[in-house]
C-alpha cells in the first residue's frame, strides 16, 4: 500500500487525491487532498466528499 501511494504521487503530483479509509471500529470515511491548492477534506459521507470536490473546481 505504501509503495502504491508513492508511485501514485510520483506519476500524478498535481491531481486530486481521494481515498477511503476504515478505522479500527470499521467506520468508513473519505479523505481528499488537492496538491494544487493545498486544501484537504475529510468526511464520513461520500455525498459530502462529492460536494467538496464540486465546490473546489467550481471556480
């Protein structure tokens, strides 16, 4: 997993990165990072994540 993330960042350093994580209790949440703006977002809702991405690229 670490190697895959390294390769992904190396090959696409300016692309929005979104990933799903599962905590030790089995709760799923989403994280995103935009290397162009330096903004990041985390949410337990896939809908909220989609809305954040839409707002990020609206302007």
